[in-house]
C-alpha cells in the first residue's frame, strides 16, 4: 500500500507544494510546529533514510539545501532546523523547521492548525524566494 507521501507525489492527495523536480518534492507540513515547516521527500518510496542509495541521499540533502534559504527569507527566524525522525510516515522525509530556540524543534510541542488559505499564502511566499 502506498504511503501518504507517495499518494501526494501521484496527485491523489493535494499539498501546498514548494518545489519539485523529477526526483524530489518539498511541501508544507499540514500540522506544522512552526509556520513554514516544510517536508522534503524523495519520490522513491523508501522507509528509512539510511536505506537510500548514496546518490538519492545526497540529492535529497542538496534539494533541501536549495529550499532552506527560501523558507528563511519568507519566514523570519534565527535558523532553519533540520530533523529526520522517520517514525510518522514510512517514507523518508526531512523536516525543515523555522526556529528561534532549540525548544521550537520539540515534536512534543502542540502543532499549529493553519487554514488552507494560510498554508497557500505561506507556500507562495516561500516559492517567491526560490
């Protein structure tokens, strides 16, 4: 059975897309820790990041590196945190999270509940800096 991320890649589930190429996709998390919280995924469905082949792993990080400055430009923050947890969805993904203090990266924190309109505005703001 395809993961929710594979279903997003295939267009079965909508997302607030930030960027995409033939191998990777970046889109907003719909239950973010902070405004601008973005997920970066390979289009190949692999559960565990360290099971990716070297080329895909390196490409995923380089794709995230291109997205990060646009997030930081659109969402004022001290840093952009990077997290790979891998327990929520069995499809490799990187979290890029705007942060001002270490506690902002705590996944036990309450999640935001932004409207679809707010997510669309944030995605457009980030894309404008790509």
